[in-house]
């Protein structure tokens, strides 16, 4: 697998070796030892999640104030624009964000370490989004940052994808700014 640091070095783009021909393709989507060796981490994953959403649905920016989750995310069908925001107060990149296109065609994965808020917007007609987490979902500890917080200034590239306005859950509409969080 190829591992590429982003502008926030702890957030990593992971590209597995894909073997393909006229019949289709094969790739190993996860191997604990290979992941730990390639990323220099020793995280263990405890939960797998799968969501399906239609174009324009935005999920996030989610994080947990306790039981912080690292996430290894990928798209099995469709495409998304995926975002990680550094919310570690002592970090030199606090409040900065990274955005990466993940799709069924590019097979990319994104490693979002604990201490980051995470979200995505679906850019294809629909998308199946898969992610592994390093801790269990704890709804009592979950929080949301506002997707359009001007202090973070994420360029979601909505117009580029032909999206007028994202479709948000009530929880995400009620998200807090980074300063309030």
C-alpha cells in the first residue's frame, strides 16, 4: 500500500495495491499488520460502519469528547468529498482541515486519527461509505461542528459537484462553531 501524508501530517491517504483486468479487480481493503507498519501506529479497530446516502447529503463534522475515535474511511460505491478537521487544542494545526476525494474508482482510504472532527458530502448520485473505528460509538459523547463555520472555512466545493445546498440532519444543523466547541 502507498501512504501519503496530507497537509496535516497525521491524516494519511492510503492507496491499496489494486489488481485489475477485464474481469474486474481485487484488493486487500484492510490488513492490521500492514496498516500499522505503513502508518507507524498501533491502533486496533473495534467497529465497522456502513452508510448509504444520496447526492448532496452531508454527514458531520462529528467527533466524540470522550472515547475519541480514529477512523479509517473509504467508499465502496459512488464518491464523496471527505474532510478531517484538527480539534486538538495543543496541535500546531488546530482548526485546520484537509479534504480528499474518495471514490469507488480511486480506491483511496483516509486515516483520520483520534482528535479530529470528520465529515463528508456525497458527490455522486449515491454512495456507500465504509469506516472502521478505534473506539465504540458513544452517542452521549458525540458532538458536531458546524459544516460552514467561518473560522475553519472549509471549501466543500459544492458548486463544483452541482450541489446547491447540503442535506443535513437536525444534529448537524445544530452543530457548534469551533470556538463554541
